[in-house]
C-alpha cells in the first residue's frame, strides 16, 4: 500500500508568515493533530542550528503549526537531544542558550524548549526489539515520555549518511549521547598521508583528541575515535576518508533501526514535516553559513518517515534536472537508510504525492 505525502510548494521569495501558513497546512493534512488528546505531551523534535549556521528551521515558520498543536494540548514543547561531540549543544545549558539565540523562545513560539536527554545527555531509555544491526536503542527519555512526536526536519546532505531528513532526525536526533555513539561506532575514518597537508585543522575540531601528529602528516588513533565525522567535513584537502560503502551503509542501517524503535513507540502518533528550504550540502551541525544546492522546493508532510524521505530525495533529483544533488555532495548511497527502513517495517518507499494549493 502507498503512503500519502503532502506537498506545499514554496520558493525563495516566501515571507516567514507565508512559510508558517504552508507548514501548518502540510501538518494539518496528515491528520496527526486530530489524534492528539487533551493535555498529552507533544514533543516537537527539531535541530536548533549551530553558531554561525543559517539553514536551520526558523521559529517564525512554526507559529501556525504550533498554534494548532496547542489548541489540543497545553503540554507541547520544542526539543532536541545533546550532541556527541563537544560544542554548543553538548549539554543542556549551552544548548538552551543556542536555541534562545536563534529565536526559540516562548515569546516567539508559545512553547518552552526542553532538552530531551537531560543536563549532560545521560537521561535515556532503552527500548528493545532485535534487528540485524542492533538489539536495542538508547533514546532520550524526554522523547519516549511523550505521547505525540512531530519531527520537524530541515533537509540537508550529510557527510556520513548522504541524506539528512526524517529518518535521520528520528533515529539519530532522538538518540541519547550513548545512542549516537552506538550508531557512529561503525564508522572508521582514516587519513591518506599523501593527501594530508599537515595543516592541523582537523586536530582542532576533533572532540576526542583522536588525531595526532605523525611524520609530515596526521593520523587517527582508532582507540579514541568515536566516528563522529567532524574531521571528514573540515579537511579542505579531502585527505580524510571513510569506507563510504561499508561504513555508511552500516551506519544508515543502524540509524533506520533506531528510527524504527522510536516510531513504533508512538503507535500512530508520530508525524514528519520536511522543509526543503535552503537545502545545503552539509547538515545544520556545521557552524557556518552554507549555500543552497538547489532552489527552495517547499514543505512535505507525512505519517510515514520512509515515504517522506523518498519523496524528498525524488524531488531533489527532479529539481536537479535528473542529477542526484545529494551524491554530487558526497558519493554515498543514501538510499540504504530507506531500503533498510522498508525491510524492517519503518515505512514504505511507495507513496502518493498530494500537492496542496
Ligand atoms: S585537515 Fe586534512 S590536510 Fe589538514 S591535517 Fe587534517 S587531514 Fe591533514
Ligand atoms: S578522528 Fe574524526 S571521526 Fe574520529 S572522533 Fe575525531 S573528528 Fe570524530
């Protein structure tokens, strides 16, 4: 059976008010709002961006959608989990400051921000259910203690998974720090000594001090490396590689299994909104302004995380004139997360696109 994916087109000339209206329209079309019972806890999962990043979903785009959720429950909140790497979102105090600085305040959105895995990322629960890559998922407690989940996702490319969309937001974004570590543990970057210019930039960015000086180049200490991928992004000379096929596919399959355990927990009370606005090569964890890789496309909404991500990827290929814009950024088979998600019952790649006027 096909899943429905709702699509509201948008171009680069939209005002914040217009995008808020479109996001609300897409969200209401899914019917999720009608399933929210009075005063249920509704987690609005988002990425608040990074210092210097401008691609994140702006709080003003969410006012209409949040108003609808609040008409059902006074227990709605915006949320994210702390990051694996040390930075502006690795503990709840810094994370909240970052969210406020990007405008996610109760005055703007009407709802509080709660970091879902506690002060330093230790608050987690571990739903089980064996799959081929994992037996359980370490998920932020604030997510699993909620009754309703709305995943608000800014679509981007990604250095390790090729595509960062609903499945990524669900599987990695809802994981506690231990859960993120568990998923990343299958990636093993290494330095190509011939390409390394010994500039030292990667050493400064590595959160685990896993990159050390060798003779004329740097090397990665596998015992310390947590596989976060920061070094892959910051090396301008392409000297840091991972085994794209093996590492990325293993990571994507773990990601899909993590996503599946969160999704099944909500028993039909989870929905997904993908913003194809300012789509960039790298994700919003990058502390820099990034260029669009394609003109703005619009907003998608669905109750099926696999279907919405397939529709997202298809639209990106279509708007790229048939060229896979995600693979142009990183040559990664991003479809692995969709294929594994479909295999394990997370959703279907077969969908009907319903365009809303
Ligand atoms: S950033 Fe790249 S070129 Fe510079 S030291 Fe690291 S691996 Fe070598
Ligand atoms: S070596 Fe690279 S992937 Fe490993 S922890 Fe450091 S930045 Fe992350």
